[in-house]
C-alpha cells in the first residue's frame, strides 16, 4: 500500500509542523510511508542484533557509500570488502556459501520495508548491469534532503 496524490499532499502539509513526519516523508520510497514507519525500527533492531557475517556485509556497503561509491555495488567488491570486517577466528570458521547466506539475510524484508541490502533487478528492456549488483538501502534512513 502506498500513499498517493491527496494523501501525500496531506502528509506534506502535516510535515510542515512535525519534523518526525517530515523526516519520514523525505525518505519513504514511492509513497510507502506506512512501510517506512513499520520497517525503520525493525531495520535498526536487525542491525543491532545482526550475525557477524551480515554485519560485515552491511558495514562494508555503508563504508563504500561513505567513500563515494554509488548505491549499486558490485558483488565482488562487497565480498572482498566484507572479508576485512571479520576477525581471523570468524573467517576460519566460515562455510563455503557464507557470502550467499549473508546476502540472503540482509535482503530479507521487514514489515514491508526492504532489507538493508537488496539486489538491483533490471526491468524488462533495461540493460543488465556489468556485474550483478546489490544496492545498499541503509543510507536512505540517514541521508538528509
């Protein structure tokens, strides 16, 4: 469910007097205000309780964005960077499919909101990216407009 036209105009009017609503309205994708409100706390909780492998992946993506990379990050870059966020003891105990497990965990939606990292899926007629990519959605919660 997404807010449309009149609903979005009403939210914009209320947001002029409520900085919390202004914050949400500026960050919710495609009018999905309810999903953002329900999903943001769940995303924060997930990040605070995330397993080490998924935390390494999320932090690698956040740092890549902080260093100027665009939202679409090549999977090989994420995998190589995430390795550096793991202690030797964690690295030595990894299963062979650790990266796929971490991607699946971070992509799982919460209360209708995207997970912290989601694959970019080209639509029909769009050219596929040179590398399969993942888009970090965490900066969307902190970026100011």
